[in-house]
C-alpha cells in the first residue's frame, strides 16, 4: 500500500486524455510486471548464470596456469582476458544477449498469453481502454524487462570479474573501460532482443497460449533460425546476404559494435555483417511489423470467457 | 420519459454455425434495475460481452448513453462498471487488484478502496493473493472493482455465483441500495428469485432471442400467468378438451389434476362441464417469475 498514494496522485491528469490513459496503462503494466514472480526468478537465473560461467572460466584459467606447457599458459591467458576487466565486461554483454533472448521469450509468452486465461484483458477493455493501448503498453513493459535482464547480466558479470581482476591483477582497471560504450553496448544488447520478443508477442496473441507461443518462440530462437542461417550461408551469394537480415545476423552486427567496451578496443570488424545502422533499422522494422500484426489480430478478436 | 442508458438494436452474434444471439432488441432505462434472464447458454454473457466491446456483433448494434459501442470504440464504457466472470490478476492481492485499476481513475483514492473492501466484506482477506480466493470472494472483489469509479451503469453477469445464501442476500441488498442511489443496474442471472426480488423490469432470453420483456409485475401478474388446477376423473380427456380453448396458453396433467394457464377458472369449469367433465376440485395459484420463466423457456 505504500506506493498507492504516490501512484494514484500522480500529476498526469492535466495531459490530453489519450496520453493520460496511455501513461495510466503503462503504470498498470509496470505494476503487474513488478509483482510477477517470474520476472524476479529470471533475473535471479540470469545473475546465477553469469556468476557461474565466470567462476567456471576462472577455474579453467587457474587449472591451465598450474600446468607448465607454454601452449597451455597461452590458452590460460586468453581465458583470463575474458574474466578480468575490461574484456570481461564486453564478454558479459555478449553472453547477456544470448541468455536474455531465451528468458525474454519465456517471459513475453507468459505475460501476454496468460492474460487470456485469466480474463484480465477484459478487466481493462471493459473500462473503455482501447485495445491498441493495452497491447502497446504491455510491449513497452516487456522491452523494459529485456533491458533489466541485460543490465542484470552486465552487473553480475562485471561484479564477479571485478573481484577476479583485483585477485589476478591486483587492481580493478576502471580507467580501461569506456563507460559511454558500456552504456551503448547495454542498450544495443537489449535492443537486439526486440525481434524475438515481438515475434513471441505476436504468437501469444494469435494462439492465446503461453505454451504454444513460448514453444514456437524458443524453437525459432534455438533451432529454426540457426539452421536457416547455416543453410543460407552454405548457399552463399545473395542467400548469405539474406542471412544477415535474420534477427541473429542483425544481433551479430550490433554485438560487434556494442561489445567493444574497452578504451583500447580496435575498430569493429564488420566483414560479412550488415552495418550497425542498417541492422538497427531492420530490428525496428521486425519489431514494428510483429507488434503491428499483434495489434491487428487483437483488435479483431472476440474476448469472451 | 426516462433516458435510455443501454439499448440493443437487432443484435446478433454467430460463432461459426451457432447463432448465440439472434436479433435481440431491448432498452434499459436510467435508474432502473433491469433483469436479464435466461437459461445457461441462452446468450446472456455473449450479449453482455458485446455491450462491453469484448465481442464483435455479427449484426445490429449496442448503444451506451446514446453512443454506439464496438470493440473499436469503447469510450462510453468509462461510465460503466462491469462484473463479467472472475476477471482479476490472480497473483496480486485483492487490495492490489483494486489499486491497480484505480490507476485508471484520478479521482479514486485509498479511502475509496478501503470503503469498497469493507462494503463487500473482504477487508480481512485484502492482502491475500486472489488466486487463493474462493469463487464467492472473487465475485465480491469483482463487484468492488466494478464499483470503484462510481459508474452510472453497473453490468453484472451472475453476480451471486459461488455465494452462500447470506452472501446472495447481501448482494441483493447491495444492488437495491445502489439503485436507490441512482445507479442503473443491468443484472444477468438465471436465479429467478433473485431477479424477482430486485428487478424493476426484465427481458427473458431463450436460444438467443428475447421471448418476453417488461415490468416484473406485469410479467408475473394477470390471468395469463395464473395457474388453475382442476381435479378430474380423466385428466387426459380434460387436457384434450381444453386444448380447444383459444385463450389457454399452457396445459399439462399432473396426476389426477390438470394445470391450465391463460384462462380464468370460471371459463374452464363451464367449458369442461359443457363437455361432460365435472371437476371435483378447483384451485388457483398466482404464478411467480419462476413459473413464467419456465413457461417461456420450455
């Protein structure tokens, strides 16, 4: 109840009616998300994975260092560079993109489809909230959830590897990180999740089933897309160019830029990839198309018990 | 002449080959408690869902406060409070559910939420997640949610589902008191006793069509709805004979008795005597809404 007064008395009533209602819906969706246990479980999972993976890499590097062969020392140095700053921060963003995709697909399917089972869309629609407003507010909150997952991965990865940096190098090299690039990399990682979230969102609206939307969303993310990427790359020529436009290809383009967080990082090697600007536009188009289709479908649906 | 708050015009809904609502028209006037009666599957919830912009009508229209409502235009619903099923967020508490909806209304504050929780007798369970509520508790919370913004029209679909007799009486009293406060109430129910006690006018639905509508008193009153019970030596012969009377609307045998509606007892007795059948006993029984309903929806 502590936040009730503050939220209820928010000074948004002077804005135009449509904007007021949209902000009210955003506030409702934000509250629903923050009360959802699944979000906090996923954030916990993300943090555990980042800590666990880095601990594993640390163990590997320490084991290799204990060997005498020169080649193993070289390998250990390579591993060590990934678990100390600044390399570990960029590495965390790379891992975050992959893991957050799975977690966000699951969260999106559950958040969107379960409301059909609970009739909670009816709760809002029967109060005169336009259907597009309900869905747009929900998707915006899902975008925030994606950002939260990436930030969690970054904080957990950077946090544990800061300890490794102190332990292995005797200091945490704050000056070696370009903090502006860290912020940009975080935003790009979250942004690259959008096509997957939007696709799952569309599937959830079309099927009204959490199981179906999450199942198909995960199947696309883990299997269908990678098979398509490999197949198109194998065919070569213009087919390989098509692969660059699949969400995974777009993510690669953005990651190549976004994961360069060190001050001394060399320019991104974008050979065989789209330019980041094109990738960003393509991601926006995917997202707009999938969310737009979801809104069209939602507007046509009969929502009875 | 009272203002029309809700009106349907030849409203129709088909789900594939199934006609759920078949061209129904009725008005609901300001300040009245309007009963919407019908057996399960007669189209009550579908009609309400169309009125709330949740379902696209196949044909016809619904107007609220003189403005047409469709799933694409739901602005008039801001003045409506609705209880349809148990539409709530299950992982949040009862109090949080109301606080969530209160975000849509700048004028609704914490005091209003507490007042409503007390009014529906849920203060003690307000901090428990809704998924642990009984059906009756969910109904009461849904009613509180419907009343949150002090709507001009309250649409209630089976509000006493899952309630015990005391809870049902509470809801009946609440509905009456809301009507006394000037709120128009549209009450859908298959509980005829409930409707008879609280409603001013009713519409009776059968297989998607309105088969009767009007004030409760006129539906259950009058010769048409009085049952005349006649004890005769040969009920089957009496039934056959009485079927020839044009004013008889319903006739059935019940053991040694013939039960007739639609004609006064004097007419029936004179007619049977004329046919050589002398009733040994004649009683009349004024009908209630239940008998009217059963007669209409049979």
